[in-house]
C-alpha cells in the first residue's frame, strides 16, 4: 500500500477515474465495511482520508492507493485527529480532485466538502451528519471535561455553518436509514435517498441449542446504554451475557447481579454462536442504522430494541422482535415482560428472511443505481448549460 500526502502527478485518465473520500481510516468498523463494498464496485478507485493507520486496514482497502490530507502531517494526528476537526474543512478544500470523473464521499466526519470539477459527479453516502455538532451536541458537552467542553463550544458554531453550506456540493446524497434521511433534511436542508448498509447475513446461521440467556453486544460506552440492560436484568433476575469492552466495564461489573456475566473478547465463531444460541438480543442504543440487530435476526433470533433510530427500521415490532420506547429501566423491563409473552409465536424464518433485506447484494445494487441516477442528473444539467 502506498500512503502519501498528495498525488505526485497527474496520470493518463481512464474512461472514468474515481475518488473515494473517507473521513479517517484508523479502525475497521461499520463505516469501513461499507467502504470495502464501495471499493468492490470501484476496484481502481483512489481513496482520500484525513489520517490512516495502515496496520488496521483490510486487504480490500490495502489494494487501493490511499492519499491523506494535510491533517496527517499534524502532531499525533493518528490518535488525536478529532481535535483537528476545525482544520478539516480547509484540508478537504485543498485536495485537487480535478482528475476525477466520479467522487464518492463517505460522511460521518467531514468529507463531503471537497471541491470537484463542474462536470464531475459527486455523490455522498451519509452514515450520519456529525452528531457532536448537531443533535448530540449537548450530550457530548455534558460528557466532556472543562477544557474539552469549552473547545467544543467554540468550534461547533463555525463547523455547523460549514457543514450546512458544504451540503450543497454533492449532486446526490444517500442516507443509510430513514432516520438519517430525516436528520439530513433537518440539518442540511437536502433530500436524500435511502440505501441501507451491507450486512454479511450469510455468515450467520440458526442453532437448535437456544439457551435462556439474552445477550447485549457492543462497545461499553455511554451512548450505547449498556447500563439499561445491566440494571433491568439485575432487577428481574433474568440471565444476561454482556459481550464487549470499553470504559464502562468495571462500573457495570460493580452494579451487576450474579445473573449478569461479561465477556470482553470473542473470536468470530464464538460470537456467531452467541447470537444463534441467545434467547434474544437486547439493543439499547439509539443508532443511525445498527448492524448488530440485523446480525441477530440473520441467526434466527429476535431482538428487544429501543424504538427510536435505525432499530425501528431493522426490527419489526411483533414479528422479529419487540420495541421499547423510553431509554429507562422501567421501559425495558416492561418490554421484556411483553417479550416473554410473545416469544412462543416468534418464527425464526421470518427474522432470517427480514435480515436478507440488508444483505451485501441489496446494498451494491442500490448504491450503483443511485450513482447512475446522479450521472444522469449531471449529464442533463451539463447539456442544459451548454
């Protein structure tokens, strides 16, 4: 893999030259899995990102040329990149993308603000408008230390203005859920189509060895609300297996009853078995989409999910799981009571079939169709201008 700061020189242009802009490449999580599938569609694309840690990248991403913005030159950028947020708009705008016919920006941190040729096609796939400057601003401030709180208070207004202004630059915006589509409309004033992200549903399968233990799977961080699951199950005595690691681990262990156990690391085969053998997945976060509930259904198991955000789109209340409507222990306990009464009517085949609505092929077909629609729009506008 060749990681450099800027392209060294222009090369002979193929029929269509493609650039993919990704916010940062320092882990391989949901956003990077989506990036891999986009790379499958455009195997010759160049990738641009603010910072990259090449040691964590998959082989799919390493096959591409990866260029970094000026942010990568700053001190400790690989670990402290988020502190350079106010500098990222300028870093994006100084990228010379004039050689590229198709530009795909993957937005969760700032990427869509790049400047393209007038006749180039620019599409954005939005995982989420930046939560820390929009709808989760006050929550992030409340969880920050004094200096971090002051810093966020200073930079957020300017970042909001740039974020909304730069939303006019893409020719077409895709959202990863209806929930995110509504937030795009509110914060950016743009309409977006919905293309659900790809879930590797074929990697999961049903088990005949279902236990009486529920699972909670994710990072142990505040916005995921693992405390709700731990407190609700401790109160009722139901069995819960918490799978994940994070800064809340020790505090959660201290408040958990003997019916709640914790595992911080699992091999993938162990995780697949945990999904398939669980009585249910408990999902307490308000997520933009949420891959974990889809994986549970792909394994033929139901989900008790917070009924706001992407969970309302991936879990069908009364068919593939149960929704609860307040992020409180009382609401989750009440939902578990309803779940116990409903479970005998649950059909694993329905959950598995529903999960296939979010598979890799569906994403790639939808994404490619939206790019074709954007190309047609740009071609029509260019013809009118001529």
